[in-house]
C-alpha cells in the first residue's frame, strides 16, 4: 500500500491522478476528501488520505476527528504501508511552519513526517506547486532542516514537483520505486 498524505489543498489527489491516470475525487476548496479513498494501480493499493489542517466550512471538532481518523488509519495499517508520499505546498509550507513555530507549536507537517518515521514507514516528500516558488532549492533545504533530514539525505527524501503541470514526476516515480524496493 502507498499512502498520499498532507495538509488540505496541497495537491494530493491531483498528484495521484498525474502518477496513475486514475481520477480520484478532488475539489478547489480544502476538505473535499473526507475519508481515505483507495484505488488499485499496477497491483498496488494507492490511498488518498484526507488532508489534515484547515478544511473549509468544517467546524474545528470535525477537523480534529478527521485528523484522528487519519492517524488511526496509518497506525492500523502501518505493517501494510510500503511507502508514504507526504505532499507539501512548496509555496505555503515555509510560511505556515514559521507561523506555527512563532506560536510555540510543532508545525503539523513536521509532526506528521516524524510520526511516519517513528512508525518506520519510508517517506518521500513531494514538494508540490514549485511552479509558484522563486527559489526551490532554498525551500527544499528549509523543509529538510525543519523535518530533521540531514543534508546528505535530501535527494533521497525530497522531490520538487508540480502536479498541476506534471513537472519532475519521473524523478518522483524513480524515488518512490527505489524506496519501495529497499
């Protein structure tokens, strides 16, 4: 099983469509995916998880319940999960992370990455929406530092992509296949 996780509206469903050619329900506003959506692709189960964090029009307690359901889904299926693709918005993530840190909180993207690593699930971080980023390398290094990924492991962990425009998806596929095999 390969899971796609990340905040709401970072492009998880679009990325799955670009990688597999299979449509999964997606929308323009955050929170369209409310339950895990499973598709079969090349003999693998691909799971589009609901976004965590802000979900348009949903009360806070419902957002928290969905986040808890995501955590339980991953914990309950950890042994079957061959790979997690953590999708982050390359344009918005640095600002969001800094805002959370200023409030003295652990940013949810960072916490989620650490959670996956604690469960010993291999993770690829797809830094999406790089078509909107001026200095992609700086963003990737910023994220690596915040996620606690050593400089030498950046190429084996982070892939800057644009799901919308199909940029760098071959590199993402290569890294996903490599992580699944190892």
